[in-house]
């Protein structure tokens, strides 16, 4: 909208409502003034249309390869179509972020079907099937719906985006995202300290981050972590403990990429708006357009700059899968305290516990195909009964399960209903109710060995 009004005013001299401006700086009488006088509202995300690449010489751009950081390589190596799942941030609470500004504050998602329509339009125009969703934080529920729509339309695409490491990213959701073409995610672990994560209002814990990164990694999706040091009130001990958390996450293999950023206070963040509450003293300076960083001093008096080299050098090595056995002191040329983090903290956080409960409204989806069926008779202690062997062939492997014939017939019928290609979704409760019309104890069936095998190969609870 601001650019549209600016274009109109440049091309038309007559005064009208269109001559007004929206969020625009311009020169009047040799002074820079800010104009936001139009009453026209911004376009809804559903109305902004599909990006048009027709005038860009896409084949003439070079690729710049960065070897050290896998995620940075994704940004610069090759070309990605850019789209947004949702305008703004659905969380909108992080105290280091400019959450008071509209580009963060005003959250507006796009319908999954509309988004995939745009993907198809761009593929047709550019011939490129790779997409980078440039969200502040992609919403898990919308990512799920977009993934289902991609699979339903049988599109072959690759995509990646920025997320929050929240518990909504279950192992099954990560498998669905992978099946739809998701190759990588990036998210903020930030300070890797539960006390500071709470102060940041990040809404996650280190343990939760470890579990979510494990889910993505086991699904075959690369994980990049944004890391932060020098946050207000952060102690030297917490900085070293954060490094130990990061070391363990890389050593155990649930992180593949990361980057340390030193905290910067911005004028429109909660820290910048109310610095006293966070123990920092701002250094008064004029805030100008596109330059809203605020210099400050931390009441702790700690020189966080001196940690920069050691943090980045250690991370460089961890990303290459080496030097995990080094003492943390080896990365610094000044004395640091010993970490207080237990050496198996992350490993303990990742201990899997089988959960024998499912939310009634959870959606059940089958991403595989229809199996080959063979009937056979099973005998034991003088009794015999009919069984069915179901053989499933997938792109890279095949597997078999055996179930009593009557339950197998029910399952075959349900797999067609649960297929990802079926637009109508079935809930866990609906499936349970249908099963118990004919049989007893759905939970015993649902958590049996044959069904657990199906869950490993595409029977997902979302």
C-alpha cells in the first residue's frame, strides 16, 4: 500500500485521496517529514496476489556457497521462490524482538489452499520448485495444512522456513512435513538457559527444544539454531552453561547448524521500551529511519564482547562434528568457570517414553498406498483362524504386517478413508467409534505391534 500510493503521487499531479501517503518519509521544504494520512487500510494477505518473476533474469544470478554453515548455504546457494505463510508472528512475546511494530504485531495467516495455489503459479512461471517461506515464525497448524495440501495435489517441491521450537512439532508432524518436501527449519534456541528463556518470554525450555530438534532430525529435516549471548542480566556462568548445552545438542546429533548472535537492543522491543525492567541503561542517541539500535550498558558490568571469538570458534568445530571432547576452557584465552550442566542433560531430555493416549480430536492421516493382500491360516494349540498379510511398497522400501482377517478388512477400508489424498479428515474419536461398532477395545488394537509398524511408515496422528 505505501509503495502504491507513492507511485500514484509520482505519476499524478492532481490532489485526491490517492495523494495521501501511508507510512512514508518524504522531503517537504527541505525537511524530512513522516506522512501516514490516508485512511485506506493495508491489503489483506489473501488479496496481495502471487509474486511476479516474469521480468527477472533468473538464469543470470550467481550462487554463493558458504561451506561452514549449512543454513547460510541454503540462503545463498541456488535460488528459492519466496513466499509467506503468515504475516507477523503468532507468538509476539519475545522481549528482544520489535513486537510493537506492525510487521510483527499484526498476525494474519493465509489459507493453505491459497498458498499452494500461489506455489503452483510460481512453479509454472519460473520452473523452480524450491520455496523459502520467509515467516517470522511459521505457525505449526498452518504448516500441517500446507503439507497436507501439497501431498493431496501430488506436488514435488522442496521448502524450508523459520519456526519456534514448540511442542506442537511432534514426531508425526515432522514426518508429514518431510513427506511434503520440507528440508530444513531454523529457530531460536537463543540463550540456551531456562532462566533467560523465561525472561525473554520465549515460551520454550531447553529440554523442549532438544525434543523438538530430535523430532525434526529423525524425520530427516535439517535444524539450524539461532543462538544469543549477552542478553541483559546474563552471567558468565550462564554463557558457559549455554555453550555446554549447545555442545551436547551437536554431539548427540539433533542440531546440524547454528550461529551465535550478540544481543542488540532495539527501540521497539520490550527491552528497548522499558530498559530499567531488564537491568540495562540506554545510551541516549537519536533513533532514525532504519537505524533503531540503541547503545546500552548492562548493570552486570560484564564485557560480553570477549566471548564472541570462543563461542564462534567452538561452534565452527561442532558443526563439523569434531572437538566435542575439548574442555570448554580450551576455546577461550581467559579464565572461565566450569559448566554446571550435567554431561548427560540433553541425553536424559531425549529419553523416549511411549505415550498410550491420543487426543480425541487428533487427525489421523495415512501417507502410504494400498497394500497387496494375501490370506493365510494360523494355528495354535489346536485352534486355527484366518489371517491377512498386508504388504506395503513405498519409494525406498517395503514392509509387511499380519492381522486377523476381519480387522484387516476393516483396516483396508479405513486406509482409503484416511489417505492424505482424501480432503475430508478423520479424527481419532471417529476412528475409535467406527472400530467399536464391530470389535472391542480399540486402544489395544491401535497400540498393537502391526499398527505401530504402520505408524513408523506413514500412519500419522496430527
